[in-house]
């Protein structure tokens, strides 16, 4: 059974596993979604009336199935997760969502919740067909996301799509400008020595010559390099030109230009890491960046 057959089988079996009182009001449809880095995810969308349809991805379950997992047990677990997402009152009463914020998606409703993610254009050709993006040069683009409170303990975020922008009449230039204005407040940049946060040093010859640029949340922290003022701030701290190595979607490794003896070797290391070490969903780009302090400009090394 391949992943598509597994997904179709799951749609049939999950419906049978739903509590009896929910079977007539819930429909389950297969979904194939292109995620960041053009990763294709396979899932099930649970539809109940006009409510937003939550999608549960099956790729991890399929991997467990391939290693001997019982599919029916896996589907029962999926149903339990879905049921836990909604608390149902007695028949005839309103359904009560689990603690989760259903946001006002008008521009005024999202204005203070906007943030950005940095992506490599080469790795996101299909994904970028369905989302608005801002080209920041050298093979990098920004997409805008809305940060939403999921519970008292955390946040989740959703990338703005072309469909959302059209439905809510977003001025995307305004959205990106606002997201970048928010950046330091909502998810501040973090710039620390590599030896403080890394256990091993795959790219830098000496730990003291490397820094890590990310954000306070660390998720999608590579975007911090394009926050207003960050590039010049790093040059002022180092007091010289520097190299920004795309470690993952979540961080750049920053190295003084003066310690990079062989740019070609560095490029080879980054390409090998992106193909062998970094998870496909976390790869940022093969393009290493060089910041010139005097010209206050950034370019591909």
C-alpha cells in the first residue's frame, strides 16, 4: 500500500471509527497539501457544516504502518485526537471548541499578529505559487504569517495564502511592512556565540569565530537577518564584514569574513549539509550571503 492508497483507506476507516452521534454530521475527505520546501503532505480533512475543516496529516502514521503498525489502531488514535479537538455537548446544544482562538482575519484583526518567515526561493517553487511573498534578493523571499493563540501554553501560526489575501482584501505591501515593523516586538532577534547554543561545530573551524542568529522563539528564526536594522547591527558588533551561512529555516550561522579562507569549500559544506544532514522540511537555501559593512549591502558569497 502506498501513501495515496493508505490515505484513501484511512478516510473510509476513520469514518467508521467516529462516535455514532458524529457520523451523520461529519464528512472526511482526503487532502494533499504542498507545504514549505515543496513538501507534499497527505492528510484527512474533517468537515462539519460550515466550520473550518481541520486537517490531520498521515505521513508519520504511514511510516509507522510501514514498520508494522496496525492501521486500525493508528486510525483510532487519529479519531481520538479529532474528538479531543472539539467538545460536544448533548444533542441540540452548541458545539464548544477546545481552547483555541478563532481569529478575526480582517486586516485590523491580524495587524498586531503579523510576522514573517524566510524561505529559499529555489526550494519553494510550488509553495510560492499559492502564497504572496516579498523578494528580498539573492534567492531569498519572505512570506507573512499570522500568529494565533492555540492555548494558554502556546502559539501556532498560519502563512497567509493568495486565497486569504483575496478573500479579506489584504494590501500585501502593507501586510509585509507591518509584519517587519512587528518583528522585533513579536519575535525578537537573538545573536549569540555558537558555543553557547551548539554542541558541535560542523562548519566553523573554531567555535569562538561563529555566532548564531535566530529569534526568541527559534522557530523560523532565519528571518531575523531581514528584520529592520539587523544586518548593520551584526556588522557593528563584529566591526567588520561577515558571512551568513544558511543553517536551516530556523537560524543563520554568522562568521567573520576574515576567517573564511576558502569560500568554495564553505559552499560545498552547505550543499552537502542541506542534502544529507538538514531535514528536507528545514532546509533554507544553498546561497551563502556576504555583508559588506562599508557598502551596507548583502549579496551571494
